[in-house]
């Protein structure tokens, strides 16, 4: 009958300790190579470019009062989103101050103005901000964007782009604001850098500090710029106020 092979020999603990305590020259070379490879990989990862990950962000509904009101805040009134355009506080000789707020309905595009007693409560709108990229406008005036996370195409009606359309240029990355799954607003980054594509030439000798002139930007908007800004200049602009900040 066939003789079974002998069982594999398992090194004794003493033998293993001797192997570890007295490494051969070959083991030393292999260990050195492993350390060198590990160091190279760590160095490569440290200097590797980091890709920007675009992720949607959500704002939960919270309670605020008249002291928290500020321009641009979006609140929910009667189940619809309203954005604060401006407000004023009227102090009275007797009684609490009153706050008058002008809102824009972000679904309908209409505006309202209400007056509230000091301390009255509001609920901020629960909105989601999704990074997107502008692609094109169709013949009907609808705007199309690409969701930067899902890469899906999103159509936005012109009424929701009206306030920002002068600042939007092809390929621009911006935010689409969603309320209950529906786009209610387009938010252009601010500040943003644009090229001056048309403006009057700088008049020699006109160095007055307050001298400004109109300039047409690469996005199509027209703003006032200092006299020294020339055609082809790159300038930083506050898109919320439509104001020049500085030349780049």
C-alpha cells in the first residue's frame, strides 16, 4: 500500500526566534526593498492632486424671529418659499419696534411687503443646494444645467433665472436651490472673475479718483468700473450687488 507523505515540519518556536534574530542577507535586502517601495508610495500619495467632490447640501427648517432677519434669507410662509429682499426697522416712542420686510415668492416671482411686531417668529425654508453647471438656453428661454453629482440634465424656467441671467455664462459652475424637489432659485458664485470685453479707452491725464465708466463683461452684464480698467482686463465682481471689487 502507498506510504502517506510525512507531515510538514513546523519550525519550533526556538527556530523561529533564531530566524527573526539572525536574518539572512537576502531577508535584509527584501526588507529594505519593502521599506523603499512603501516610502515611494506614501510620497506619491502626499503630492497627488485631490479631485473636488461636489455634493449637495441641505438647510433644515429652523425657527427665527425678526431679530434674525437679513437680506437673502429664505423663509416659508403659507407653505411657499419667500426670500428677504430688504427690510427696515421702525422704532416707536411707545411700544415695541416694528419690522417691515419685502419678500419675493421664489415660486411665483411676485413680491409682498409685510410689517411684523418685534420678536414675531418665522420658519426658515428647508432647501437643498446642488452644485450644477450651466450648459445652454433654448428658444423658449428655458435654461439647462448639469447636476455636478448625478450628471443629469436639469431644466429651469426663465422666471427662476431672471435675477441672475446677466451673470450666467456658458460652463459656469453655480448652485441650484431646491424646495420640496423643485428648483426655485439659481445662485451665481460671488465674488466671481470676468473679462472686460468692451469699455471706453483710458483717457490720458484723467486720473481723478472718482472717475468711473461703464464696462461690458464676458457674461453680458454691464457695470461701472474705475477709469484705469481697460478692455481685456480680468476683474473680480460682487455679483450680488453688481459692483466692481478689484482688477486681477
